[in-house]
């Protein structure tokens, strides 16, 4: 049996929630390994809809253990709010099904404030941050001045750590014309939230090692998408963490040899939230129709997503960089009824044909897609659970995508319902 890593193969919002929930029934442990509460999953289970931002998807299933790994930045107030909301929906959240890495970095109130202040000051140079404080928290982490979850256990030693952090942040706030952060007020806020967070804290790297040795199936759940990776994404319009599959090992505290099948999630078209390059974006009626049919609004922010045709160049590049073994293709049903559908097979840039996405910001903004046009299908694919239930043209479309991205489609999702899934290969089986 293989452990499974799930990563977004586009700019996020690919439908990871449904796929992770579908896989979590086969898993024993579900681990979040990067990001924060700036990306969300919507899970539809029976008549209930759950919106998760920070919690691992496994917490909605009885008998599963959810782990927030050390690679995640944790807003403790957002965490407790999310826990209380799920409890209000009838779910039990306790130490039995949730653990938080003691060495995870905390997002503090002034991180959120700084995120918003800098974005507002950027004017036309905005990068489209969610304003949740993710970036500033990661900056403090690599700047070696962060407050971590384990620091909530000992307030006697917290003072000097906060002094070091505020030396940096208050200088920034003065430069932006904002009032300084009060050390005493911050400590008071942390004292208040600490008893609510500490019951979940654990040495998660050791816990995962024990679970692995016991033969438990582990599902590593990524947030956002690989095209938002701080190294391999559309920099600087990216998130502040590594979102590719290799981060599962670092962000969970487990050796790379323990990672097994890498499943990439991609929509049958492309979407993006916020600023940044988007070669296949459709700003016409077709793009609007895709957005309406696909209900393309952010789970966390509510922002309208930009929509376009499938970009095979980008997904192929992600598949190589992330070591993807198979793709879960989602939302095929959104393309039902179009007279024609298009796929980007390459780019033109300054008269040159490219088979990859360039790294330079200026070049990324200027590439022009090379299109392959397909006849559409009038029959519905929604709810199909077998290949035989799909229209011939839809099958042809999926097979062409496989060829272009040089990676097999191992799962096909045909609606938000978890059971409306066509399985070609179980990722948990070697």
C-alpha cells in the first residue's frame, strides 16, 4: 500500500476537497503540510456541506486522524473559529481526530494587518494576497523570529521572543505610518487563546513515524496549486510556501521515501483567483459561462475566479516538477453542451514556439496560446461513474489531454458529489 500526496496541478481551486474526501475514506491519517487558512476545500457529504480552510479534510470522517503539519502557518483564532463552526454542524473535533505540530509557526494579528497594509500600498503592483497574514508569517519563520505553537506552553520565556519579533514589525509599521503593536496586549491575546489550542498539540513527526510503521495509510493534503509555488510558480504572483509534492515530506516531518503515489488535481479547464499571468484566460461570454456553470467563486475569499480553456503546457510542467504519477481530472461536466472546446498545446513568444512556460514575469505576461480545437459534446457527463457512460467526444478530449500532459488520468470527477467519480487506478494500491 502506498501513501498518497495530493497537490493542485493548476492555480488552486481544482476540486481537491472532493478528491481528498473521496480518498480519505481509504486513508487512516490525513495531513496538511503547507499553507494556512488562505485556501479552502468545500466538502459535500450527503446533505451536509463543510467549508474547511485550515483543518485537514479527514476531520469530517469518523475514525480518521487529521494532522496539521509543521509546514503550515496556523492562525490560532481562525483555527478555533473553524473548529467551533464544525462542532455547530454536529462534528466532533477533539484530540482523538486532530493534532497540531508543536513546531508549526503562528500567524499573529499584526501579520494580517501587515498583509493588508502592504497590499494597499502596492497600488497597481498588487499580487492578489488574501490578506490572511500568510506571507508575513512565513517571512518571520525564515527570518528566525517567529512565535511557534510550542511557545504557547511557556509564557515565562515568550517575552524576549516577542521583543525580537516586534523590533522588526514595529519598524515596518512606523514606516507605513501605523501605530506600533503593544507587547502586553499581544501576550494577553495569546494567553487567552492558548488553552483552546494546546489540547491538540503533539510531536507530529514522531506520531506520523509511528503510524507509518504500524502500516497505516497516510494521505498528504496540499493547499492551493503548484503554479502558486514560491519557487516553481508564476512568481511573484504566488503564495509564500512550496506547494509542490516534495513539500509533503518537509512540511510533515517525514522522509521522502515514505511518500508514495503523487496525485495531481486539475480541472478540465483552467481558473485563477487574483492577479498574475493567465495565458488561456477567456474574458468573453464563454469565460463567463464556464464561471457560472462551475460556480467559480473562492471558498475562502468569495472572489470571482478568472476562467479559461485547459492549458496542457502548464499542467505538463507541473507534472514533471511535482513528480505526478496520475491526474484526477475534475469538473468535466462544466464543458457539457459547448459546440467546441479548446486546449492550449504550446505558446508563441516573439515569433518563437515554446513547449514550456517561461520563468520571467515579462515573458509570462506576453505568451500567446497555440490552440487545438475540439468538437464539443451535447450529451451530459454529469454524474457518470463509468467510462461507458461518457460521450465519445468527451472521452476523446480526456485522452488527448493525457497525451499532451504526458501523464495518465487516473480519476475523473463528473460532479461535486463524491461518488460521481470514475476510477482507473486506486492511488493507494502500489
